[in-house]
């Protein structure tokens, strides 16, 4: 049996749904539930319009509400719940999974709505409860986190006795031809990027000012791009699971235009996540004003382009990988493993751009790993704690092929 319930119907969920129906031999029953059922139905229609004749159920659920989730889980009885909603919903969905005997998978770690801060402690705290219930929870199964951890596990298994230096490098060299847009949920993305930087060195976490540390790195088929040191969640689990790591860092590229807009957004107060009072006209009596509370960043999301609509005119590609230095048989070696993904190819296949594609495909592969019984063990786990080999094999088959460079210059 492989009965899967996916929560969310956004960009990442759209790609994962396409990939699930392309692997219909593995997934026997599939339901998509989100805050608005109409959005789920629209997604199913887009899948049927592409010629996939697969029966998909849909439902409405508010994933902030554990009771609503429990009612849905008890009704559909999924074996695995795939959380592709927002990081705010991780804990409510995990709670409902425990209450209803469902396994769990997500792509981003929990974040409280009122604090732009992400860390695994909230979800790791569920380890014992999942163990006792005999249920598996797979955390962070997108690209980064996700494939970045699986690449590291693969390197540790096949190429190193000791990983000492790990740099995760994430480049989006695509152009969507908009003045400013984010590639996934703008609220989550802007919260992430405007945080202080953080990296790990010699057993300590070192904080930097936001985007203050940067250097030019060369990406395959792309060339040199300015890359900024950021905090990214997978570093937290990777340095714990690979204690030989002396230094772990994460780099993401940004163009100057993007940074100029980001600076304006922050200076105008539009990245604020606290509530402000606003006098708004009543919908049916515009001459009358009513005081409402709004969160500026949520308002900004409403006026920015929807990341799901960027695909059509998007050109260029992403390049995400791990640059590793360490020891094998007493000798120092370097290793670079990466994937390049073209936005247009992602769009032609799924209607979504490359950033949604690079996240949705690994989410489906993790779902497949669970359903095939290859990644199952009671508890709460990060992806690098499972066997990377069957996942790596699927990356090559499912549209995200990987490439390796041995003993090259890592530039880091
Ligand atoms: N690991 C990675 O590489 C990576 C990269 C990009 C995005 N992500 C994560 O993927 C997830 C989805 O991103 P996206 O770009 O598709 O976002 P999106 O905003 O396009 O989609 C989110 C979906 O969740 C639904 N949703 C939100 N709140 C809900 C609630 N309370 N109840 C039910 N449904 C709710 C929305 O209606 C929407 O359909 C996010 O958690 C994001 O952080 C991970
Ligand atoms: N995998 C990433 C996806 C975000 C890519 C962000 N880069 C920016 C750069 C935009 C630009 O420089 O024009 C983007 O929005 O693509 C993640 O985990 O967060």
C-alpha cells in the first residue's frame, strides 16, 4: 500500500504532484489538500491537461488546525503525509500524524510566524514520540535542505573517510524578466535572506551581519557569480551527523538588482513581520474606513509576482552543489558534486520554474523512498541519516542528474 496525502498546492507541490503521477506504479492512492480546495482542483486539472490520466482526490484543510488535520487523516487514512505547505505548519501536521498513526515528510524546518528564526530543535523534540509510535518522520527533503544532505552522505559513504570542510553553493543564474520576484513563497524567502549569516567553525557557530561576507564563485556552465554567506538549516544537522566537519558554510548567489530591491524593501519597512495598524476602506462602503492589522511582509507578498507564474519567460539555469575537502586513505582530496537545472525544461514539464522543480522532485523521491520501504525507521530523521544510494539513483532518473569533479579547485 502507498497512500499519500500531500498538503499544499503551491509551486513545490505542483512539481511533486506531477512527479507522483509520473511514478504511478509506486503510488497507489494520492490526495492533495490545501487551504483552498479550488487550488487543488486547478492543480489536478493542469495534470490531466498534460495527458496524465490519474485519479487524484482533493480536499480543503487548514493545516494550522490540528483538529481539522486529524479529521482529514482519519477519513483518508494516508500512510504518509507530505507537508508542502509552509514551515509554520510543520508542528501541527506532525502532531496530527502522531495522533492518527501517519508517517511524515517535509522540505523546510519549523519557523514560528512571529519570529524569523528557524532551527531543528522544535522538530527534533518529537523524536521519541515518533519512535514510540513506530512512525517515520523525514525532515528537509527538498534540494537545500535535502539533496545537499544526500550529496554529503554520498560523499561520506563513497569518497571520504573524514569530511573536514563543507561548502554548500546555491546559484540561480536564471532570468524571469521581472524587476523583482522571489522563486518560492516570498514571505518565507525574504525572512530567510534578511537574517544574519551563520556558519560553523571549530565547534562554534559564528554569526555575521546579513549578506556581509561574499566572494565570486565559478559555477559550471554559468561562470563567476557573487555568492553570499547565509545561514541555512541543513548546516545544523550536517555538523551534528558528521562531527569531523571543521567548517560548514552555505553560499547563495544574488544579482545586484535583486540586492538593491531587497535593500529598498527593508528600508521601507516592508520586510517587517510584526503587525501594524492600517485604516482600510470597507469593501462595500469605500467612503467608510475601518482599522485593520496587517503584517507588511504579508502585504508585500500580495503585490509581488506569484512565484508560480514566473516559469513561462524564465531562461537560464540553477546550479546547486556541495564542495567538500577531507581525507581518504590518509590523503587530502577535494570533491564537488552538483546539479544544474534549466528553468525552461522545468516549465515545459510541469508549468513551474527551476527553483520549484529542484525542490518538488526530491520531495517526490523521498516519498518514493518511504513508499518502497527503503527509508523507514521509527523516529525523526534528517535525510543524510538514510542510505543515499537509492535516492541518488532516482535523481538521475527523475530529472535532476548530478555530476562530480574530483580533486579540482574548490575556490574556498
Ligand atoms: N528545501 C528546499 O530546497 C526548499 C526550496 C524552496 C521552498 N521550500 C519550501 O517548500 C514549501 C512550499 O513552498 P512554495 O514555494 O510551494 O510555497 P507556496 O506559497 O507556493 O505554496 C504553499 C501552499 O501551502 C498552502 N498553505 C499555506 N498555509 C496553509 C494552511 N494553513 N493550511 C493548508 N494549506 C496551507 C498554500 O495555500 C499553498 O498552496 C515551503 O515550506 C518552502 O519553505 C524548500
Ligand atoms: N534553493 C534556494 C532557492 C532560493 C534561490 C534564491 N536566489 C535568488 C537570487 C535572485 C537574483 O539574484 O536575481 C532567487 O530568488 O533566485 C533556497 O533554498 O532558498
